[in-house]
C-alpha cells in the first residue's frame, strides 16, 4: 500500500464528513488530502487530475474564507443556496465544452492514460468544488456523477484504494445531498421566522 495514497484517502474521507456537517474545519483537512493526491496523480500519469490539485488548494482557501465570513451576506454561517435553472444549464454547458477541449489537448500533446475521461472528471470536479465553496446545493449532484466516474477510472488504473475511496465518497455525496437539503429547509424556516442561523 502506498503511504501517500493512504494519507490522501484518509484526509479526503475526513474532509467530506466534515463538509456534510458544514464544519469549517473541512477546508484545512481537505487541503492535506489534495496535496497528497497531487503526488498520487503524477505517479499514475493522470495529468489533468494532477494539474487540478493546486487549483483545488486555492478553491479550498476561498471556501474556508467564504464559509468563515458568512457568504455573501457577511454574517453568521454562510447559507446553502440553490441555482436557478438558467445558471444550472450554463454551468453544465460550460463544463461539457471545457471537458472536450481539455480532453482533446491531453490526447494530442501528452501521454495521458485516459485523456477524455480524465478531462471530464477533472473539469466537473473543479466546478463541483467551486459550487461547494459557495455552498451551492447542486455541488452534491455533480460529486455523485464524478464519484461514479472515478470509481471506474481508478479501478482500471489499478488504484484500488482510491477506487474504494470513491465508492465511499459516492455514498457520502448522496448523504451530503440529503443532509444539505434538510439543513437548507431548516435555514429557510429560521429565516422566515426572523431568526439568525447559528
């Protein structure tokens, strides 16, 4: 067992559990997992995933700040929000186009093991992580899709521990969606009653 992959798996799992519970400590924990995965992906020649890790670090620093400062309203806990239909469609279209462009570039100019799958999963992960940093509920739907894809990709690359991790993350993403839907309902009820969100 690769000790770096082990650290990546454990810190990612802990970070996701903390995220589901809306704990701000999810961000520094996740950063440790991200840095460990940078090493894992470079070794596995999954270059789009490797290139994504520094971006994740920046996103996680932003998410840490955003959650700590109460989101756009700047007070208390940042609320969970839902995208309007038009924004959902724009994010999906942008993600699809970017995935195709990055996949074509990886196929042409690198020896990437799975250029289009790597690009699609990496791009979608980047979008999902950005939406997570902004506490957008739809991030969980994207993580569900991404986790299915990563289980398949990692299994084929013989990264069995990581494949197992992403199977667990799939279940956690579903749990996160359910928990955030409940939390959002509680937040809306508190807002309608004129109460502050703790």
